[in-house]
C-alpha cells in the first residue's frame, strides 16, 4: 500500500530536490559564464572588441 509522506518529510524532500536543482543550475551558469569569458577574451586578443551590450546579451542568452 502506498504510504503518504508526512508534511514534514514532503517539505524535506522538496527542499533537498530544490537544492540539488539549484546547484545544477549554478554549475550550468558557471560553465556558460566561463565560455562567454573565453570567447570574449579570445576575440579581444585577435583585436575584436565586443560592445558591453553584446557581452551582456550573450551572457543572458544562456540563462535558463
């Protein structure tokens, strides 16, 4: 028979899940920010300067 979790347990399960989800998102964002940085730095080294707005748009386009 299916047992219902108590509200307290449910809260804990949700909290744990959310924390894990948030950590995953953080990792993805860090990875994306790093890629943007590398791309911009490489372009910079080759003499291409991206406007700040473009850099921000690029970064924001990777947000979930």
